[in-house]
C-alpha cells in the first residue's frame, strides 16, 4: 500500500526533472517560432503571438554552408572509422599478436587525453602534409582520434563471440581475412550501427578540432553557430532557431536509434 | 594453433592504426612536451631550451594560472556532485518499473546527443548576467515568479560564477550518470532486496546498507569519468561566455596563449599539466577496468 503510493509520488520529481531537461529546448523552439517583431528579450518567456517560421528560414540560410560542410565531414568519416575499428577489433579479439596486451591499453588511453596536448604539433603536421584548412584533413583527424573508441567497441563485441566459431572455420581451411568477411562481418551489423552513430555524433558535435584546423570557408556547423552567436549582427531569436537546426540531426539519430547511441556511450566509460 | 603467416597478416591489418596512434597521440604528446621546455614565442618555431622554466612560472608565479586551478576546483565540485546526485536520484526513481520509464529515460539522456556549443547558445541567453531592463533568461523567469532571491550572475562573483556554470554541465551529463547507475541497479539481484525485506528492513535501510555499497564501483567510475571531463571543459565555456576571462579555465588559457598570443612554450606547458592531471585519474582506472575484464 505505502509502496504503491511511493510509486505515484515518484512522478513529482520525475516531472520536475523533465522540466529541467526540456528548458533549453523549450526556449530554443519557442523563441525560434516568434515573428521578427517579437524579438524583445523582455518577452522571452511569453508565448509567440503568432507562429512564424521566419527565424528558422533565416537561420537555415545562415547555417547552410556550415551544415553542408558538416555533412561532407561526418558521413565519410564515420563510415571509414567504423571499418577501421572493425578490423582492429577483430584482430585484437581473435588474433592476439605478441604485445597486444600492451598495445590495447595504450590505444585506449588515447580517448581520454585532453586534445590540447596534441594540438600544437597537429596544426604543424597538417600544414606539412598540406591538409590544413580543409574538410579532408579534419576527416583524417576524426578517424585517427576515433580509433580508440571504435576499436574498443568492436573488440568487446568480437570477444563475446565464441572462439569455437573461428576455430571451426580454420579447420575448414578458411583464412584470417575470409573468417572476418564471411563469419564475423555479417553478424556485426549492430556494432556497426553503434559505432557509426557514435562517430557521427562526435564529429557533428566537435568544436575544438574544427575551429583549429579549418579555414572559415570550411567551418563545420558548431564553429559557424558559435561565431554567429558570438556576434551582434544576428538577432537572438535567429540564434536560437539556428542552434535548434544544428542540434536536429543528432537529435533525430538519438530519437530513432537511441538504443545504439546508449551502447556507444556506455562503451566510452569502459562499461560494455 | 594459428599458423605463422596468418598471425603476420593479422598484425599488418592493425599496423596502420597502431602507427597512427603512435604518431598522433604519443608522438605528438612527446612533441608538445618538447615545445613546453622551450621559450618559443611568435609564429616561427624557436626551440631554445629553457628546461622546466615554463612549468615553474605557471605553478609558482602566474596569477592567471592559479585562478584557473581554483576555477577548475570551483567548477568540478558542484558539477561532479550535482551530476552524481541527480543521476542517482533519477536512476532510483526509474528503477521501480514505473509506467513511462522509457520516456523519462530517453528524455533525461538526450542532452548527451547534443553539442555543448548548441546548448551553450541557449544557456548563454538563459544565464545572461544582464540586470534591470535588460534582464533575461532564468533571472527574468525567477523575477516573474517572485523568486528574485534566486537571481544569479556568473560575472558578479567569479567564485559563484564557476559553480553557476556547472548547471549546464550538470544538465548535459546527469542523464549519462543516470544510465550508469541504472545499469548498476539492474545488476543487483532482486533476491537480495527480498531477503532484507523478509528480515524486516525498511526501504531506506535497504538503500543505505545494501544498494549504496553495491553501487560503489559505479560511483567510482562515474566520479573518474566526470572528473576528467571537468578538467577538459572547453566548449561549454566558449559557448556561454566566449573568451571573456569571466570564466577562465586551463583549457581557455591554453587557447589564449597558443592560438591568440602565440606563446607556444607556455601553451604547451599548460596542456601538459592538463594531460598529467587527466592521466592521474584515468590510468589507474584503465588498469583496474582491464584487469577486472581479464578476470571474467
């Protein structure tokens, strides 16, 4: 009796927490929907007198080049990242070479470092190999610094697949690469989804690498948005609409493929 | 029983990644360490050796760096504890198998999918420090509700500013913490609770004496993960306050010295100090996690 009442009471804090989590989104959408003559900050919390898509239209126009840059970056980099992670994970789970037990933790440490500690050489190096300023260089950087997390996710997945499966294939005469292609690859679709989503989100949301390594023509959406919000030129309700647009791709991925996103997130804390 | 040729093939398959990590992570860290031992200032590389001078200056003689260290603590404490507490409470609330659990869980976690820059733009307006006629955001909301005493500003007092800025960080990561705790709670067998109930323990006693101790490993990993994120905080502050010095942290200082001021020697030293503080937290955790996994 008391336990069931406690269960109902649980909804009070849950609903309050929901308000807290929704607050920034609420402000973004509400403000974004106001017409241009309602820009006054005094009326920030008032409902729009009439719904208008004008801010979203202006914001989309402003963001369009950056959105396009982000798309050009994110799609190839997350695909290449997951292929690389899959190959690494396969070898580290099923073909341990001498020293693999030392190599793996050294790779993993790479996902925790503050990137500030590699930025100075990175900029220099990108200049030297002529990849500074553009999207391909940024792509390379996302793929390389994504190696730890992608390798970890795939390694954990392949480690959970019984060795007998691999051994049996070997007895049948299958080679190292064929075992991967014919046996493990077809059953690793879920891990591919996890890693693709994770790398997509990471690269889309990244700010530091993009701001350091790209010239203004190639800015990604986070840098474009931050620049827009830092200036005085763009009205604040357009900024709000712009930030909602910038959030939308990863938000949609989360809404539709949340389960896989959470798995990637848990892998990042070394909790498979 | 693996044959030698295939083992070599396997090694060559991971070799590009190993080389990439060796160069882009360890090689570059080494390079940064080298820069940190120099007096390089200006656009042209200058590798004049000054030994530990940059580090000594930062740690003993640089007021801005000392403020940054203090700010990091002032930010980390409310951020980590706020996130842990909200994460634990929401996990406990959701562990009862309530109707709508999936909905709440998804809602609490969605900030993890959004960039700090994006939410920072909204928080910048929510936490706008302007007062009087230009008052906006949360302060305006509190005023309208007659809760003026809650009005805050991150520029008024730097000490409280850092704690205030922890709110958006808590917003961003408490759902993640909830997910960690929820996984921990779900791993506790129901029999343990049932047995305690049979023995006459009430729900609070069960929580204190059984659940909380069993969650200790989760708390420890959450503490370490959040702590190291806190040390690295950069995007959030840039998005909310720009490089306004109002909310300075080592990562911002590193940016200013390196990319605005071109004092590369000092910037490199700051980043290496940041790396050392992260390593102190992460390396034991990494070793512990991998050992535990090997035991399974």
